[in-house]
């Protein structure tokens, strides 16, 4: 699972600072993996709803979220606690 987090106006991919061009690149690469890598947007730290929506839309388009269904939204902590998302049968 890959976590894209918004911290004010900063964007991170699995804790590493990135810009929007890298976000688009990583989202597209994740969608091409077999199986596709799950991408979660944690927008709890966004400085505005507009920022969160813009980032979500880029992940949706470049990560083919709507067609492949391998993206989610929510806090990183909530996804880490979700049942069935880790263990021997979970592919990251």
C-alpha cells in the first residue's frame, strides 16, 4: 500500500516529499503493476479542501482509480488499522 499524504501544502509519498509531477508519475506506475499497488490519499493535513480535491483528482486520473478501483481515501492510521490489509495474503 502506498500512502499519499498532504501536510499543509506539502505532499508526500510514503513519507518522502514529492511534487505534483512525481505524484502523477508514481500514480501511473502503481496502476501498471501486476497486481496494481493500492494508493491511499490521507488528506487530513491539507490546508484546504480545494488542495485535497486537486490531489485526489490527479491520483484518480493518473492512477486509473475509477476503472481499476485500487485507490482509497482516509487517514493513514485508519487504513493501517483496517482488517484484511496486512498479513501473509496481503500484497503491498
